[in-house]
């Protein structure tokens, strides 16, 4: 196999159908970009769950009556609630935080907004049991068992907030991946079409090749490589788009949330780590499409 | 070298067979004219030898290839031992004379140094030395056909198939092309030429196989075109 020959055939082929080639590259790039966004979201959701799951707590807020009168949780119903929580199966630890401590924490959290701190009175902050679970996803048990008990104002499950957030992200991910699949389908058709066109514009060469006894591989390889080269360029474009997306859109829109540690941050390394995946997928799909097209539609 | 045994070919588009129980044998080094009116089956005959088509019935042998039965993978080997020339030359217009000839070797993976050596040799054989760097459109019809013959012959095929090679050429140029084909025939290559050209067939006095409606109606060892008309 003479590589210089195959290479020059590929270049001629791509140049001859330059508009189709560009369309093919663009659709491939967009499709892979959307696929990449989907993967980034998967990564983000996964990381978020890893980061937060271990820190999640269920907060059992006590009524203002208890909060005001029972600083050290020595009286009923507070002491009873505590031992009930401690003996519930699946509970890892129970920390009692009285009104003063709660107020301190509040002040610390909202340090940046002194006007908010000024407005808040310690009396508004309830005493709280901060309950850590062995399995944070089983918070329902605590919520159900303790809501409405004497001395309990309400039971908050932080996990619910997180799951709402990750539900939202999962929805976005599914939408983006569905778009990616649609785009991939369009890219597939374009690749197939371009190869057919390419084979048609070069039918004289191909006919001569067949007549002088060139093997099927020799005849088809330039077309296949054409598709793969377009796939590679498309994948590189997709990685570029992802980097731009991350730097100029994601960082700008979600930057505050990243810094506040609400969303687990993504960095450029994540995009870089995705690129071999995108490249592999692209090469595989374009080669496969090319091969099937040549088999089905082009008599070589 | 070429042998057909009870070969019939029926196309889906026509109820009448293109070839109807044809049996014929052509030896190594023979020069054979295949004549007959349009639609008599000449093209089908040639296409069967190249395995562009498979026969509906019967067997086809070229050299030691069982053409009808061979696997697709071996078809390139068959075609590498057959050279082809056409009425419309079929040159690559964007390549020079030498590149056109070299193309036939490149695509079957011949090494560069072989190509560099044999292309000028074959161009000299067909009388085109000095025109290696011309483009096809700069050449006359006869010269273009010489390029096509050079391309067909450069890999030293056992068989040369020529489908109306003089169809687009004036009589004098046609004579030159025939001389060239004779010269190639003298190297031991079997030449099978489909043609309508009376004067050429009559002047060459070679074997003539005449087809009509898919049947062989005449096979003369030293024939002319017009017998029985």
C-alpha cells in the first residue's frame, strides 16, 4: 500500500467536495460538542453527589418554646428526642446546637451580608439537632418519624435540595444528549452522503482502479480516510467548542455557584480528559458509516 | 487462455438472453476479432471475462481463473492479468500521460522504483516517448488511445481486451493503433478485440468470431467482416 498515493487521493477528495466536507465537519463537531456537554454534566452530578452526600445532614428544628427554655437539652421533650434520634437505626451522630450556637453559625455564613445579620434576632433561630446518617439517602425515615412530635417544629432534609438540583441537571443532561443523538444522526447522513458524492465525482478513477485490479481496500481506503479525517477535525472542533463553552459560558453563569461550592467546579482538565473519548467516538462512527455506505451504495 | 462453456447470460431487464449457450476457446497468443451488430452480445462477452458480470449458466475460464466461480476477493488478481482498452480512452484528464500509466501500477501497490522504470519503457513501446508530461487534452485521439493501450499493457497482462478501440479514430490513425495491437500480440499477449470496423477486420485476416442475438454464428480462422451479407 502506497501511503503517499492514498494521502493525495484523500486530500483531492476533501477539496473537491469542500462545501459538503465543511457541513460534515460542522455537524460532527456540534453533535460531539453536545455529547461532551452531556458527559460534563454527568461528571458534575457525580462529583456533586460524592462531595455532598457524606456531608448531608437532616436538621430537626425545635419549637421556639424549647429553643428558649432548654439551652443544654437536659429537659423533656428535648432530651427524649435526642435519645430517640440516637437510638434510631442508621443514625451516625447527633449534634445538638442551641439557639446561641445557631446564631453564631448564622452570622458566620452571612458574614458578607451584614445588613442581613443585623436584621436577624437570635430569637428567630431555633435550636437544632443536626443528624448525620450512615446512608444519607435514607433520610425519609427520620423525616417521617420526627415530624410532628412534641417539641419539633419541622424536619429538613438537605438531601432533598441536592436531589432537586441533581434532578434538574439530569434533565438538562438528558435533553442535551437527545439533541446530541439527533445531531449525530444528521452527521451520519452527511458522512454517508459525502462519501457517495465523493465516489461519484471520482467514478472515472474508481472504474479504472477496478479494471486494473486494485483491491477493494485500495479503492475504498481513500474514501474511508476522508470520512475519518473529517471526523477527527470535527472532534477537535468539538473539544474547542467545549473549552469555549466552559470558559465563557459555564464559568460566567455558574461561576458564583462554583466559588460558593454549591456546584462542584469543572476545570479545563475535565474537558481535556473528555477529548480522547470524543475523538474515539468520532473516528469509530465516521469509519463505520463510511464502511457501511461503501458496502451498500457504492459499487467499487 | 480464454474458454467459455455453454455460457448464457440473461439480464432481468430483457426476456431475450444477451448470450445464448456460447462455447468458444481462444488460445494463448491468439488475435481474435469479436464482431456483430449492436446488441449481439459483444459487450456482455467482454464483461463476463472481466467478471463485471457472472453468467446465468455455463463456465468461464481466463488463464487458470474459474471466473464465474471465483470469490470476490480474488477478482483483483484476475483483472490484474487482463488489460482493457475502450472506444472512449477513459484517461484521467487531470493527470499527465506518464501519471495515467503509472496510476494503473500505483493502485495495485507496485513499488515506486518499478514504476519509474517500466512507465518510460511502455511509453516508448507505444510510440509516446517525449510526451510523458503532456496532458491528455493536448494529445490527438490516436495518441490518447496509445496512452490507454500503454496503461492496459504496462502490467504485462496475459490478455488484452479492446472494445471498439478504433471507434473514435479516423482510418489512418486506426491502422496505426492496429499495428500497435499487433505488436503487443507478438509479445505473446492474447488480444480480443470487439469491433464494427470492416476495413480493419478485412485487412488483418485474423480469426473472426461473429455474434448475432447472443449466439456464435461464425468462427473463421482467417476471416473477413462481410461474409454472407
